[in-house]
């Protein structure tokens, strides 16, 4: 009986197209992650350059 209930529940999800909703949410999350990665990629190199300059000046 439990298996039938679970199967019915999963079939209802498939019919309601929840899989497509989940895929859309994941794509949105990936896009946000890529945007953040690009932003961080722009910030970190400049921080690294600042640290390199500071380290060279401190070594003298």
C-alpha cells in the first residue's frame, strides 16, 4: 500500500511538471553563481596586486 501511495505521489509530481520548475530554479541559481564569480574575479586580482605591491615595499 505504501509503495502505491509513493508512486501516486511521484506520478502527480511528474504530471504537475515540477521537474521543469526545479530545473528552472537550478538554472537561475547557476546564473547567479556565475555572476558572483565574475564579480569576485574582478575584485580578487586587484586585491592580489595591492598585496604584491605592499609585500615588495615592506621587504625593502
